[in-house]
C-alpha cells in the first residue's frame, strides 16, 4: 500500500450528485503530488476528504497503513495551508505557529525552539511579535506554511496557496516550497488550477475533471503526452485542425487535411500507450497542437499547410500569429521576430511528434 | 465632501432638534424653584441630591441594574450559539429561524409585556420579577443574535478549520479561535442590549408590582404625583451616563454600525 | 446534512428556540386565544365586534395611524438630505455624527420625553419666551395636544430613519454620482435620478420601522398626550391596568400586532431584497 491511499471514494456535499464517485488515488511517501484541474473538478473536495472535513459516503482512506476514514480532523496530524491562509488574527506570528504545538502540549523549551526553527526555515525570523494584519501577503503565506510544518505532520495539504500573491512573489514562493519539500522530505499534496505551478513543482501530476482522474503522470509525461483530449486542451493544445485518415499501416499513417497530406510514424510514442491505435481508414479526426509546436515558413515542405496570416502580436519574447486555413483559425508562436505581414501567404508546418490526435466527436 | 450651505443648515436643524431637549433638561435640573420652569430661576444642586435620597429611585435603579445584567447575559448565552448555528451551518429551516429570532423586535413591546403579564402572572402565578427577567431576555435576543451574526460573517471560516487541523477539537477551537475574534461584536451586543433593557418601558410597564419596578416605570409614577425638577435631575444624570457610554463604545467599537 | 452536524445545530439552537417559544409564542398565543374565547360563550368574535365598532376606538385608531403617517413622512423628507450629507463626510466626522444621532435611541425614553415637558409646559421654554417677548398674556396649552405627541415621536424616530438611510447611501459608490455628472446631470438631477432610486430600499425599511414604531410607542403619548390624547398604546395600558378590561385589552393588542406584522410582510413581498 502506498503512503496515502484513497480507495473507491464516493463523496459529496449535498444529498444530490456526489462530486467524487468510485475515486481512487495513491500517493508515495516523500513526493509532491499536484491535483490539477478546473474549478469544480473535485480537487478541493479530495483535499478536504483527506483532511477530514468531509466524510465519504463510500470508500476508505488509509494513511501510513492506518484507516483514517472515520477519524475526526483534529486527530489526523495532517498539515493544511489554506488559500486564504486562515491565520488567527488575534494571535501573533509566534502564537499562530505555536498553536499546533500547544494543542499537543509540547513543553515550553522545545516549543520555543521548534517555532524559531520553523520561522527561520521560512525566513520569518524577527517577525514573531507581529500580528497577521501587520504582514504582507507573502509573509502571511509563509506563516501559514510554518504553522503547518512545525507540527511535523505526516502529510501536508495545500489548497491553491499561491493564488492570492502577485506574479513575481508567486515564482519566488514556488521555488521556496519546492526547496522546503525536498529538504524536509515531506509528502505534499498541492491543489491548483494553474498548470505552470503543477508542472514546475510536482513529482507527479493528477489531472482531474468532473470528479474523475483524467491522467496521472510526471510533469513531462502530462505535458508532452496528454492521454485524453481534456488533458490536452487543459495543457495548452489550443489549436485544432480537422482532417481525415486516408491510410494506415503498421509503420506510418497518412492524414488528409482538405487535400493536404500529413504523414506520421505509427511507432508508439516512447512510454506512451497506443497513441494512434484507434485510427482507421476513413476516420474523421482532429489534430490538436500547441501554438509553440508549429512553425510558419515562407515555403512549403513536408506536413505543411498553406495559410494566410491575419495579424501578428508582439509578445516580447515571441510573435504570436493568427493564421487562417480556409475556415479554421489557429495561433502560432514564432520566436524569430516579425517576418510576416498581415495578409501574407505562408506555410504552417506541423510536427507529428508534438501533436495529439482525437477522434472527431 | 459636501460643504454646501444647504446641507450644513439641514444638519444643523436636525441636530438642534435632536440634542436641544437634552441640553434644556440639563439646564433645568439646576434650578432652585420646586416648579419646573424655563429658564430656571436660581442655581442649586439640591435636586441632584434629592435623587439619591428618594428610596424608590434607588430601589428601582438596583432592580433595573440586576434585571439588565441578568437578561443581557442570558440573551448572550442563548444568542451566541444560535448565531453561530445560523451563520456557519445551512439547513432548510434557516430563514424561518432567522425570522423567529428577530420576531421579538417586530412584535410591539407593549403587546409582549401585556401577554407575559396575562399568561404567566395572572394565570400561572409566576413571580413578577421572573416575568420581568424573562420578558427582557426575550426582547434582547434579536439584538444579540443579529450583532453576533454580523461579527461571525466577517470572520473567515477557514480559521476554525485551521485550528482543528492543528489538533484543536471543535468545541475548543470555538473558544480559542472564534470567541476572541468576535469579542468586539460581543461587547457591542452587550452594551446595546444592556442599554435597551435598562431603558425599556413596554415590558417593565406591565411587569411591575409591590417592590418590583424598573427605573423608567418608577420615574413615570413619580411624574404622576410630583412636578419638581427631581425628575429633570435624574434624567440629566441618566443622559450624561448614556452619552459617556455611547461615546466610549463608538470610539472603541464603532457601535453605531450595530444599532 | 450529516447526522452529527444536525445534532450539533439542534443543540446550539435549542435553548434560544425554547426561550422564544415559551416566552413569546406561548403568551402571544394565549392572548390571541383570550380575545376570541369568552367564558360561557365559547369561541366568538363578540369582543372584536363590540370593541371595534365603538366610535371612541375609531377616533383613537385613526389618530394613531395619523401620527404614524405624519412622523414617517416628515422623517423621510427631513432625513434624506441630512443622511446624504452624513454618508458623504469623512470617516472621523461621520463616526461623531452617527454617535450623536443614536443618542435619542439610547437614552431613557422617560428622560427624553420629559425634556419636551420642559419645553412645552405652562412655564416651559416656549411659553416663557413668548411671554417675555410680550406676544402672549396667558400661557398656551401646548402639552397634551396631538402636536406635542408628534414632536416627541419625531425626536425618537428621526434617528432611526437616519440610520437606515445612511446605511443605504453608504452602499452607493460616489463614482456613480460622478458618472452621472460627467454625463451632464447637475447636482439636483443626480440626487433625484441616482441617489434616491438607489437608496429606496433604505427608505422603505426606515419607513416601516418608523411607522410601526410610532403606532406602538407608549412613553411619548403617555407623557405628552396624557389621557386627553390617547393612542392605541396608551389605550391598551389604560384598558389593561386601569380598567382591568382584559377582553378589550387583548383585542387592542391583537390589532396592534396584526397591523405590525402585515406591514412587515407587505414590505417583504413588495421588496424582497430587504432582509
């Protein structure tokens, strides 16, 4: 059994439809796992389930071998970092962090030492006597983190902890969180709707939607080889092109996009199951691809399509072109500066190694 | 910022009308004549002295004080948990209950006092002082529930969960984490409720008997027989005390938002 | 809701529920019962019919309603500009102004009303001033008139209206008025087209509170109206305590309650946004 096991959980809030149905999840000790998905997908529900604020209607939860399904939340020794930080406004930073230790009746000397250590890990030394209202957003976030860490929990749960910080702070805090997690070797479950956060922090990403797991994998796997159309679209495969399969054989396949031919290798993409196994001749498909994975060129070539450039937006590090092929519009990111004018004809070149094929619904 | 003359004039008239009478009664209580006249003739503090010698005023003051304290504390003990349940939990009959707890403020106080008199005292032989206590507690409940509810709504519910996740059992987390943070609301509710009870006439009017009379009722009775400035002096004292309490409460708690 | 939480909720609410049930609903139910049950006759509307058809009751009833309407109307008109001014001042001044405004609501009603006796009495401020100015020879009878009661009620209820209006106006962002002015509306038009409609809820709530308060007020009509100018409230007290006419008293009590509840319900249905 893994360190944290959720087995066939059915859970929800009201009498009606449960949010999670027959939901199972395993988390290895010492890993940082992200639950990634849009709002309403059940990721926060899962977190609250683990913390004990929600009791499942069916299923069991095991932590380190013990069945904690019915255990009340204050006995689970699981650290929680809330989106709103939930700092106690009437207590100083020191008392906030010491709270959990006081509940455990830790003797004074040890308490002071542990709190000081926790505060120094999160770079808050010197702020012990301030109140939450006197702290900045970033400082409050770190207090919330220290408070959860100081009790040496078996598991740390974080619910979108960085969403209230401005962009620059967020990047800094991400690195901090990662560093702390690796240093303390603590098992963390991190809920977010931001794919960049999930990809940069996690050992493993669990993509969720509608109460179900769409895919579990390493950040690299999820990013490069999405398993379902949902995961693909959620992770930036913004463009789609309609096409039809014209030929399939064990080594390669051929697609036709309004007469233009696209050839691709049938050998399974490394580590990924039969990516193209469903293809049959005559099948209508959609090609999903990322703006940064396509190229625009002046001249034709293999796997390219003649398009008209509608306009380009300068983004600083790249130019984003909006192009049109017949009645379909797509965006392409080009890092070579302005090369194409409005209205100019160009060629969109796709790379089959980076696209995702979906059966047309 | 509207400094237009029109607004200043309107405000001036309003505040003159509201405050003027208080000033006048203050001035009138220093007169030396035993008849209420204005402007008062002479200057004397004898009426203030008299207030403290009139037995029934002292007794009534003590009664009002005790009833005020008892009913305010009871209304808090009843109202705080009720407010918590109304704000933190959702259940089908919640709005009905909110109306129910607000109803003592909707029902005319006079009607409530009268019905308590009929029901408990004349029919059930309930001692009058208990009827008074009970009546005051009930009319104070809407205040405590409303004010404490407002404070609770302003408190992030996650902090209770944070406390629980750190090891505090739910009841303890209420005392450690919720109560300290609604302290201002509770104090405001206390002051508001106590003043309401102390000044209450409709309930106390009916629940009065031998030896039991609240101060306002005692003042009314006195006024029926005597026309001297004693009442003016007592009124002045009460007004001054009220002003001090309200100003203090406003500065410390911003009580005007709760009224 | 999960069963454990249901139990907790019930536990938290039960004491307050019992208090309201036993000490409000029960007694009220009792007098309602008393008003329709006569010894020997069983359930009957006799008391209502006999009491409500009495012309003296009509006078008092209509007078009470009249007071309510006048006080509400004057409050609404006077308090609108005042509340607007208060809501637009800075925090510091507003706090001071508001703490003064609630003073009449917080002071002993007896003290407050007595002050009017000092002003309106035979040897009170007004009479003394007029006499020394040589305008009158004999003191005017100002006390124990309808006017006295109305003035006394105003002092109590103007603050209540101000409270409701100020809170309603605080929710109107000054930017809305600035937007209107940028579109060509002058101060008056802005007031009538933007501020008043947006504060209408506060006006309605304030009016209901002031009206129901006025028609059920006791101390003010008792002191300033005496036995000459009776209102429903003073009539109730008279019937109950002086004449021990329980039947009549319960009828008046029920009438007052029904009137008040109907007004609240009326507001709730017409303007559901008001809590």
